[in-house]
């Protein structure tokens, strides 16, 4: 076969495609464990940051140790507010709870649910993992909740930490968003995030109090809006209030409060 023939050209192209596909596939498989480890570490870092337990000098080993020492992970059914076991998750259709992916669950009709109070988002996952901060003697010291919702350009993902009373913010962090740098992107600014600790997010009846307001906030339940980023500010206000409300973690928070009172 002539090397410059049509058949020869097609053969060379086909061989190259097969070789490249094998290389790419092998690389992806080989790196999968590293990607999973990095994803796990990133999640732990953000949970610690929201709870105020992350130190700038922490190594990956320090993050893992602090996380294992201070946190308990629970899965919550958002429709009922009840904690569910790994067996219940498997019965619901989660093949492996340890690798449960909320993003995949949102696309699964058996694992998602329809919501009305989250602007721009119609379906959320039905089951979600939350992180309880526990003292050495097992007492509740705080709670870290995953939160997300629409900003101006993107869906913003983060964590909101509550104090032991489950009514006061302990911190907030965002680990993924596509908001405008210098404007909506200021959700990453430590100065803006420093407003959250100590803010009252819920009252004794479970009503949501926290507000991210346009301009400068006042009182113990308002956070300053982001300058020049009205839509991002409104988005954060909407989805933080949603996740603390009845369609979000409201039922779970009431159940947890009742449990803490009975245990105490």
C-alpha cells in the first residue's frame, strides 16, 4: 500500500486515534484516585474554613486530622428533615454512599426533588451531607451546611456554618462560582466574609432572620451587600434564606434542636 494513498492516510489517522484514545483513557484512569483525593481534601478544607477551624499553615495531613477529630458527617433527607443511614440511601438508589455525588443526584429522577423557592433552580438533590462539629465529650459545637444558588453569571457553591445554638452564623465560604472579579467575586473577600460570624440567622421559632441587604446592613441579622454587585447580592440573600427555610434545612434544624434538648 502506498503511504501517500487515501487508504494509507486513513489507516495512519485511525491508528493515531486509537493510540491517543488509549493514552488519554489510561491517564484518566490512572489519575482518578488522585482526583478523588484532591476533591475530598478540597471539601474538607472548605468545611473547616466555614467553621473557623482552618489555619493558613495547615498541611493536607493537618486538614485530615482536624476534620476526623472534630466532625461527624450525616446524610439528611431534605423532604423530611430526618437523618438517613447508609442502608436507607442504598434502598433509595445510592449505589455507594461514601462516593455520593450531589451533582449527579440532581440529575437523577429517583434522587432529586422539585423546589419553588430557589430562583433559577427547579430541582435539588433529595439527600445531602451535613457536618456536625463535636467536642471531645460529644457535645454539639456547631454545624456546617452546604448551600448553593444562582448569582449573576453562575451557580455559586459554598458552606454556611452555624454555632451550637443553630441560630447564629459561625462563618461562610464559597468554593466555586463564576461571578465578576472585584464585584460579585468579592464573596471570596475575607473582609466581607468576616461580617457573618455572630449574625442571627434564625429565631426561636425557626423563622429565617438573616438578610444580605443592598448597601450597608444594620443590626444583628443583616450583612452588607456587595458594592456594584446587586444581582449577586440578591442571589446570595435568596439562596441562604432558602437553605435555612422550610424547603431547605429548616425541618432538619428543628429536629436537631429537639434532639439536643432531649439529650441535654
